[in-house]
């Protein structure tokens, strides 16, 4: 049985372990710690199997800088599942619950820089279809967005600005 819950203070080492194992490097784990250090966490969830943390997802504040001013939304990054537990639906549960939690707290939209074959199943589509651009060099098909509030991105073209913590990792 898979349980998804909010991150707790005592989960930090396990979350680091999951991110390092999933990505094969410390950069994503370092990003999680940098975002925490800057109080830039909107939603952070873990997935447990038999009481062991096997997955993690984090959403942080980002904004659209465009002609109509700035709009605060959320960015999904990172999402990690232990290699031994991948392809069991754990990542999907984390994404679905994370998006629902963002919607519940009033986040109008979410962006992700991720695999173009994975995220569309949750409703993400190319950010460029709204006129959105990532501030980082990213392939168009990998930079995606989803509206959590209907028409939240209509007429909101511009550059997505990430928290400074992303630039330091």
C-alpha cells in the first residue's frame, strides 16, 4: 500500500536519499535543501511504502513576468521515486496529490520542466501554447504548464521566473 502525505521535519535525510538515488547525483537533493533554506516551498509530499519513504515531490513559488504584470504560480521540481519502486504508479500519485494540494491552496497554475511523454497525462501541455517561456534554456516540448484555475494563463504570456535558489544549484 502506498501512502502519500506532507513532508515532516524528520523526513529530510530520507528525502535527500530518494532524490540522490533517483537522479544519480546530488543536484536535485541540493535544490530541495536550497529551496527549504529560502522558505520557498509551496507543497512538499512524500510517498511511503511500509513506512519507508520511496518518493518525493516539491512545488515552489515561481512567477510569470509579462505584459500584464506578474502572476504567482508554482513550479514542480523535483519529483523523485527510488529506482527500486519506479513504474508502480508512485510518481503519478505524487503528481496528482501535489496538483490537488496546489489547487486547494489557491495556486492558479503549475509549470514543469520535465519529460514530454510523462507530464501530459496529468493535463500539462507546452508552455509555449500560452506564450510562456522558461528563463532557463529548455527544449520547447519539455517546458509545460497546467491551469489549476480555468483560464488562469489566458493572455498571460511571458517568462517564468524561478526562485534564486534554482540558480545556485
